[in-house]
C-alpha cells in the first residue's frame, strides 16, 4: 500500500465508508462465528462443479445455489469464499485476490436484513482488495455524500458507487481470472421488493460491457419470490442454477445440496466430530459404524441436524454417552423436512421445564435485535422472565450464549425460527395452547411502556409512548385518541388499550369484537359512536343479532344487569314532540331487509334530548349529536311501557342511509356537535311534521 499516496481529504472519506460498511456481513466476521465450513472430503462434487463455473471466462454469471433450510448453503458459501480468498488475480501481486467482496444476509441483525448497506459494504471490500480504485471511490462519495445513505436508491448506488470503480479495473484485469462476489442467504432479506430489486441490479451489473469478468455466487432457500426474481427476463439468461443435472460417462447425475452422496458426507462429518469429542473425553467410547450410519440416516441429509446432534451430545452439563443414546432413539420414520423439528422436540424434552424452555427459545428466535439474557428477563417481567438464564443454558446446543453476560444471545440456525413460528411444529403437548411469541413480546413491551405511569396521566402518556413506537399513527393522533378513548373505565392495561386503539382505527373484524365484551367495550357501546355503529352499520347490526354477546347486550340493557338498568328518560311534553319511549325491538323487526332499515340513531343523534338506552356516566347528557343535513326526527306513536330497556326504532329515510355511508367511510366527518334543542326549534319540527303528514294524506287520497 505504500506505493499509493492519497490526499488528506481521502482519509476522512475512506474512514466514513469504513463506518457505513457492515463488517459483520463479511464471510469471516467475528459476528458470524462459529463459521460453518465444509469438512475436507465432503461436498466434493458440488464444490468442484461450482469452482468450474467460477473459473469460466466466457461470460459473467449469476450462480444460484438454493435448497431447504439446514442443508449447508452457508457452509458452501463460506468454503467457496475461503478458497477464492486464497487465489491471486495475477501472479505478479500478493495483495489482490479473486474474492472481490462478500455479503452474508441475516434476519437476526437489522443492518444485514436489508439491501440499504449492500453496495457500500461490497465497494469497501473491493477497494480494500484493489487500492488503486480507492481514490475513485472517495471522489464519488465526496461528490455525493448521500450515496452512503441506506435509503438511497439501488440504481444510483450501483451506477456511481459500484460500477465506476469496477470500470477502472477493466483494462488492468483483462485476461485475468474472473472476480468473485459471494452473497449468502438472500431469503434472510426481510423485504421481498428490495430483494427483487437487488437481483435485477446485480444482473444489470453483469451485462455491462466494460467490466472485468465477474461471477456472483448467490445462495438462498427455494422461496417463491426469489424464484420469480430469477425468472425475470433480464436475469434468467445469466443464471446458472444448482441443483442441476449433469451428464458424464454416459450416466446422468444431479449436483445438489441434498443428493444421495450427502449421507456419506454426513457420516464423515459425524466420524470426525466424535473423534474430536474423544480427544476431550478419553473415557468416551466411540460409536460403532452401525451407530454412525443410524445417526447419519436420522439427519435426513441436513447438515444442521447432524451439527446440532453433535452440540447436544457434547453438552457440558450432561454425560455424552447418555446424550448419544437419546439421539439414537430418535425414530427414523420422519417426514422429509421434519427431522430437525423432531430433534428440537427431543432437546426441549430434556429441559427441566420444557414449556418454559420453548417460551424462552421462541422469544429469542423472534427478536429482530438480539438481547442479553438480563434484558430478556426484564422484558418478559417477573413472571415469564423468571429463570431465563437457567433455562437458556439448557439450550446451548441450539443457541449461542456468550460468556460475557452483556452480549446478546442468539440462535444458531434460522430453522429454529421456523420451528417456533407455529406451535404445531412442536410435538410437546404443553406448548400447543401457548400464545405466539409475537403476542408475548407485544404484551411485554406495552407493560414496560405503561409501567409506573400515574393513573391521572396514564392514558395520554401511554399513547404518546405508543406514538414513538408506531409508524402508523399520525403526529396529532395521541390527542385525538385521548379524546376518543375517554370512555375507558378501568386503569389502562396494555392489551386493553391496544385493543381499544385498534378498534377505534376501524379494525372491527370478528376477531376484534371480543373486546366489546370487556368493561371498556361495553362503555364504548354507550358512546355516540358506539350507538351509531350498532344502529346504522351492517357489522354492528350483525353483532347485535347474531352473536351471544350482542344478544346479551340487547336483553340486559347495554351490558348492565336487569336490576341495574336505568329507566328511559322521557322528555318534557312541553318542550318536545316525543311523548313516550319506543318499544324494545323484536328479532323480527331487527331482521328486516337492509333496504328498509328500522333501527335509528338514539335521539341525541338527531337533535332531541330523549335517550332510550340507559345512560353511561361517561356520556354528557347535556349535549347531542346530529347529522348536519338530516331532516327533523319523526317520532313513533306512543307505546305501552315495557320493563325491558328500550331502543328507539323507526324508519330513518335517506338521512339514515347517508349516515351509514358516511360513518363507514369517515365517522368524524358526518357528525357535528350541537347544543340541546330549544323550544323554538321544536315548534319548527312540529310544523315540518305536520307538513309531512299532510303530504302523506294527499298521497293516500290519490
């Protein structure tokens, strides 16, 4: 490097690029330890085939190696990268290697599960390998510092940050061996759109005419969105796909990650691993050939199963011989792809409390950003978070637990995340009724957010805290929600507040309607918005008529016990045209066709002071709501009083239809807050009523 001299400004730009590049994404980073690697003598046919493709100088290629979880894709990617790192581009240099850059995606790390840092990371490695292009890279960054912003478009990053330095190497590397980039675990990128854009961008890079010969090895699971991206017209012709069928000496064979020869590779791996175990435990009897073959068969051609078996057998707190016997007892009659799940079941069953072990394992696997044990315990609280360290230590065969307690714990393999994503994957009966890890984390997070908040300000403060955690709530929403949630009776409890917020934000599916059975839900039903929902929306009517909770609410008077129902408030006949309460609705009346609606809003919604449902202490009886353009209210004829709670019924005409439509779209925009109706207004209402009656009589005569 001494032959290159850079200006002072270069050092600052290069340092900035070094800070933005994700060093944990490099194939040999400490963050990825222990590094999966193909044992010598294994994967021979597959590796030879990949190396032949990488040595081809005819055309730049995307080499796509794909397969199911746990078959060894990352180990192959690491082994290939290691080999390319050992090969020089030319015989005249000792610095420049064929490995131009690597990026190993990981869902466990926020900066490695996105494409935002992808090209900055690759160009940093490329310029580290070829010092002659560092000045060009630095100039591009000085000209446009936003290139290092992870939100910058891939198209701009590719053209300015990546392609320009590669073009500088074109003449210099003419006739040399191809450059190699290795990209592992595409399926760990959390955005399918980003990933499709990345694959297309890489294909366009390889189509550039003035670049050195370059191959890119990609590995992933065989997921549908990745397959679609590889079938893009601009990508398809560049892809060399593995598995692949090849012919040799008149016999066709398949090169893949889980071919027939993988059983022998796993046998070699197990024999090697038991040899290492024997060197640490001289008194440990080596398994027989027949036992090794049984273990290899149990693995189902998945290296993750074999390696997890060995970590379980080699556990520090148990007798290796006893652990080996447990592995040998695993049934061989397993469905393809379930071998690793059966193994995880076996490991959990050896824990002191399998249910708690499953719970803690599922939480660790679900966390986007890994946490230390102490923080996991705090997050889960004094109940679920009890004995986290003791429990996780029993799962060291599937989990990386650093000796330094301040460092985060993490799962070894993504198949564990698949395992805990659905409780049906686990055969232990204790876990089938457990809530999902996402529910546990959501509840725990809300509990921490609302902890120690004074009751007097709990609602607003909790919503303000929620605002900082959610991208879906607008800036003014906390104040709007404070008003909207004023019906809440009980002290705020995390799931109750969350359910109320989701309900008010129009998540009113059948799955959410159970909230209406809570104390706060019953209180909301007695607010103006709740009554409107019950009376003029189809979902509200369906809930009232077709659910047990709705029928109970109808029978017992707004969710109160019969002996506690307040009588209907009958307005003063001197100030209102309303002379008596309406009778309670019958099932036949409520089941009329929607085209002839019979449920009308409570009287306060149309400008009178009559209330036909028991009032709630949270509703202001001195105010009412009505539609800005609704016609005067037409009361029904007086009816005999009934001991049951009453709900006004009548035809509402087109105004009710308008309320229904507007309420479904935007309940706030269709209502205005008005004062109680004065006597003068009542007189005008009577005149309007008489006018309507006269028109009706004329029509009758006709």
